[in-house]
């Protein structure tokens, strides 16, 4: 049995108010143990590098006689460009996890997803060596994309996998923590979203559309919940993605009763650990 485990850190920043409702931010992130594939780090203009040889404007072509056809000399250098791609085979990998921003919340409330753009200022960003003390991840995306690539076996006979999530407590910024601000428990709710391929078609091969599982991860209980749970023979291999970028796709619950006598507004985040478990690929002799 081959098991590929990838762990991703998801950052949820939430600005809480105990007497009024300040702005709330939530961030989702991934840490270095997760295998995130990026075929190029260059900008779009550098990804396709084209070299051109222009004519020297200082040279002036001679005037052509009225009864003579003159053809300008062409540059003999052929323009070139580059195509770059990473081709996977026999690999199950977690490609992307989303950041979450839940806007403004109070203790004892539930907030819907506002955006996938977050701010990690004042938190300790995971650099791959300080995972235990980190309060922010670094690889979450701003589009709400959660994606896996499964290139094992034939694309029509995939063995299955499970992607699960587990969340820690909401923690204040480093400065607020030093001032004695306590951590808070929270529950991240993820609603079922369609599982799509690179062409935005459902990955199901059975005629019944596949979705992510409805999942709730509670920092108080420390439970792990499956978000993607695909069984053998039910889906097409290749890119498998879900988009958590609408108000109804995710929500954050902060249970308890706030001390609304004190005026405060503090940014907090929780780290979510993502684990990818591969079902064994069946081989025949």
C-alpha cells in the first residue's frame, strides 16, 4: 500500500469585537510539507519567452526604379518561445488550498465567507521549521481553490483517496498574545461543492455528480473531517478541484458569550491541517 500524506496549513484570520463589530479577516494557508506543484515561478511575460530580431532602422533601403521590383532582405533569425509543463504519473498530490476571510464577527456568532484575500501581519508565518509555533501559513490561494491531482493507474480506474481537515484554536496576533489575550475555540463549516476537472466538468463516471463532503472541524474537540472522499471507480483521474469562494461555500462559528463590556477589536487565526490519504492501487500480475 502506498500512502501519500500531505499536510497543509490553513489560516483563518478573524477580527473579533467584544462590544462592537470590527472588520474580520480569515486566512487559509498551506505549509511546506504539502506538495504544491507550480511549473514556473516566472511572470506570465517570462513564461513564454519570445526573442525577436528587428530590422536596424538606421539602414535605409535604396529607392526602387519604377520598372524594377525590389525585395527587402529578411532577418534570417527565427523567433523562438518556450513551453513548460510538469507531467505526473503514478502520483497523488495536493495541489492547492484556499484562504478564507470571514469579515467582521463577534463571539457567539456565525459568519459566512466574505472573500479569500487575507492579511497575516502580526502573526508568525510557517517557514517549514516552526510549524508548532506558527500562527499563519504561507501557501493558501486567493481564489478559493482546493485541488488534488490523481495520476495513478488509468484515468478510468482510479483507486480512491481521502482529503481531511483538522483545525486548532483561534489565536491572537503576537502582540495581543503577549498582552494576555486568550485563544478562542471555533468551528469551520465547509459545505458540499462540485468536484470538477480542468474543463469544469464533473469528475464522476457513474452519472451522479460528485461533490465534496459536508464537513465541520472543531478546534475544541480536535476532530478530523473528510472534505474529499472518493471511492475506487467513481471518478476520473487527473485534476480534481472544488471552489470555496462564495458566501454559501464556507462559514465560521465562534461559540460562547463575549464580554461586551470591554471594548476591543483583535485579529485572530486558526491553523488547519490538511491530510491526504491514498487508497491502495490495485495491480494485477
